[in-house]
């Protein structure tokens, strides 16, 4: 499968010894409504995944819980055998219930089953990156991580996982995890309006650890949305393009994983993230989270 990286903004970052493009792709939206069941257009979903690789994206984020199993199986069907440059990050620590909820599943046996399920549905012998999902749907929650992260560290030592990360985590949980095994990425809610992790991002950047914001465009109040739209109108770009570009310019360790079911939207996201914002634009946008 041929690829071209010339259109991708942001350059690359290393997750441990794995080089990835800072502009990646999040596969969650490829599952059915509520991230449950298959998509209405499986062929279209596979086409989006192939287009992501053709554009040069080398970082795809997924989880066996999406579907469950649906996005992983689409990835395998669309891209296996995977290009040598492609890195797939997955998550464990939560499952799906019949109501579409995300109950925690962080006991050692839960995590071992989740890792095995990801290996099977992705069709690989070792997972590139496994993030331990903490907290719940409302955000991070205080909880010890020694047992759960320690279990993943054991699976890493057994050769089933290359690198580890944490998701939906507090700064204290990140520190606790790092005391157990190396952490290559932290995946938390963050965007122009939701800025609670500013200090954590800077600290991780200093230590060479990636920060991967999820739902990067959500959580805006009407006033904040108006401010973003104002900057977008001035620079002649869509608000999404401005928000993605701001994230890439915020810190070199930020990796983007916007998701979409549309090839055209995927291309628009890639092009938009390459927008060059001026210092005054950035200062105005910084004020949204102030």
C-alpha cells in the first residue's frame, strides 16, 4: 500500500521507539450508533481507514470496546497485513453493557481478557500501545492504579504489549503509573475550552511523553464558540480547522486523533490542521480557556 506524508501537518513524535505522525485518526466513530454494533456502511468505513493510510497517517486509535470488537475488525479487514509504519493504539479498562454503558473492567483477569480480545480482533501477536482507561464517562476519578497498571506491565514483560499509556487519568495517577512502568502517552479530554491539563501537558512534554486529547472540539459554551468562530472567520477557515491547528501549535507532544466516517471530512481535517495561526490568533484563542 503506497502512502504519502507530504500533506500531514505537525510532523512526527515517538511513542517509545515507535515513530508516529502527530496527526492521527480515531476509529471510535466507525462503529454503529452509540458506538454499538456495526456501521450502516461497512465498506465506507473500510474506505476511510484505507484513505487515512494513503494520506500518510501512521497512528490509529481504537479499542475492542468500540462495537464491541467492530472497529478492530474493520481495521483488520481494511488494512491487514498492516503497513510496517502503522501503529495502532488501543484501550482496556472498560467494557460495554446491554444499555450501552461503559462499566469499568480493571481487575487483572478483566485486563488479560481485554488484551487477548484486542490481539484477536486486530489480528496481531503484539499490541503497539495499550492505554489503561480510568475513571468513568464523567471524567477522571480518584482510584489506585497499582494493580491494574501493574497487570498491563506484566503483559508487556510477556511480550504481548510494546508500550503503555493511561487514559482519563489525573496527574497523580499518571505519576503512580510511571512509577510502575514507562508511560509513552496520556489520553485525556482537552481542547480550547477544556484546559485543566495545561500543567500536565507541559510536564509531559518536558519528559518526552505524548499527550493525546480526545473529543478535541467539544465542551464549548455559546460565548466560547462565538470566539472560535470569530477567529475562524478572520483567517478564512472552518472552526474545526482552527481548533485542530491550535492543538498542534499548543505543544509539540500533542497528538491528534480526530475521527470521522467520511473520506472528504478526513481530508478536510488534515488540510485544516495545517493552518498557520499567527501569534495574535493564538493569544485570542488561548483566552477561550482562561
